[in-house]
C-alpha cells in the first residue's frame, strides 16, 4: 500500500481545484499591480536562516545537509527567500522590488498537530520608501479575497513595536517571559508573571491592559490614555482610514498585543480570518529590520496565506456551474475535440470520455456527478437525471433552463 509520510499528504479533487483557483486569483490580482513571480529554492542555508528567526521557530526547521555537506533546512519561510533573492539579483536602483509566489513551506508540527508541509501563496514589497505601501498590499489582498469569494473576512491589525516598547524597560527575564506568554496567548501565565513581578509604576497600567487591548479603533485611544505616544498608533489609524475609504470589504479589528510566529517583524502586522469559524487564513506585516540584517536600507512588507484554509473558505462558493462530460466514442477525435473546445470557450469545464460504449460513458458521468453528457459526434446533450436529450446548439442558448422537466 502506498501511504503518505507522517505530516505529509496529497490534496486532490474539489479541494485541489479550490486551492488552484485561489492561487490563480491571488497571483492575477498582484501581478496586475506589478508583482513579479519568483520560484525559490527548496533548500535554505541554515547560516542565513538561523539568526533571523526566533528560537521557537528554529525548533520547527527541518534541517539536513546539502549534497555538498553544507548545513541547510527545507524552506521554512518564503519571506526569507524573497529577501535573499533581492540581495542576490537586484541593485539598489531597481528597488522597490515586488514579488509574488505560490509554493510549499516545511515546518516540524507543533503541539496543535498542524502538517509538516503547507501550501502558501503570498507577496512581498521590498526596499520601498515613504507611506502607502502598507495600504497597497492590504488593499490588494482584500481585493483578491473578494474575487475568490472569501467575502466578510476580518483583518486584525497590530504593531509589534508597541509590545516591544512596553517590555523593553523591564528586567530582561521578565520582559522575555511576558513576551513569550503573549506570543503563545497564554494569559494565565501572563497574569501570574504580572502578579509576582516588581514593575515601574508608570508601566504597570499599560502592561496589565495590553492583552485586552482588542476591538475596534477605540482601543487605539485607550492605548494613548495608558501612556502610548499618539505617534506610535498613528500608522494604524492611517492604515484603517485608507482601507475604509477604499471599501475593501473587510471587518477591521485591532489587537495591540498581536504577535506573529516569525521574529523578524518590526512595525505594523496583521492577521486575516475567515468569516466562518474564525480560522486564520494567514497574515503578514512590516519587516524593515530583516533588510537591515542583510546590510540593506529600506522598508519591507509581506503577506502569506494558507492555500488550504483559503480553499475551505471558498470551496462552497466555487462549486457553481457543474462540468460537462463530452463523449467521443462514436465520432472522430478531431470533431470531438472541436466540440469540447467550443464548450470550454463558452466557460464550461469539460472532461472527455473515449469509452466506446455510450451507456458505459453515461454511467461513468453519473458516478462522477456530471449533470450533462454531450455526444460529440451527434452534437446533442443529455440531461442525466431523466435522460432527456436536446440538440447542442439549442442547449447552448440556455443550458440552465433545459432538461430539468423534459422541456426544451
């Protein structure tokens, strides 16, 4: 028996179709705005990856040796690959560089039992200067989600620098422990540390409220009243106002304790949640410091989405018009192909059947849950539920109205 290795699986059928549709829509939207496709290597140098990710993420890397004996890991993060591509292939005068991709990442499963390999789609905007890029990327993301049919998503916005500034004045062990508790969303541990720690009086109100600074834009005003400088929340105000004016269709929320798994973010960050069930679709944010670690000046921003989560959010909406089986058993291959191409040109998905027996072909079409069966040679269409047959030309004029009750 052929079996998938633990943590690995093959995706097919309707889910694979939904994943491919989401991928193509995402890439089409971003490529229309100048984002270029790139295909990164499946191996990443451990020397390049290790210092740029958190200790928790390092433990999830799938490490190995290259054929040349160099320490490597299977590609655990596509943003690191995008930055490496910028460094290796583009001069400063070519920036900003806009990239988009669809590929797999590999991470050792954590406690929640997620898979070893994930299908991702994403985009990166590297080396830009000035305002507007955050809104550009998020607006294109929302446009692509709407085009996929994933309407009603929630975008949760935060800023990692707010958390870092709240913790930086604390003794290192306390700050690290509080930061780790926030990252794991372990509020019981967070409160326990706060209860035991001796903290500066001026810091305690903000730190006590930080995990609960979530909700609509009023949380930004609450943060200012707790001592956060207005200039620190201004980027989030600007981003929210821009997205609202563009009518992107997302429900905007804020979480000022928002952490993302990778440790290289250095500004506004965001998570995107599906409308049903609240499953995270992915997220991203600013990572200017990652460019600086390569000796590059400039700003950077990226997003990555889980294609399987997108498929779940769009599968039901994408079922839409069913496909058509075209039988070629009684005619020439060339004529059958022309009939199939005609249907494809009209927007139908076609599966060809070369079985010689028409009854067997129709039986297979029913098993595969096709609604219509086309005889390519006779140029006729049979509605499989009641075996009513009409000429192809007449059916093409109004296919949804024919066959259900035996009428034409």
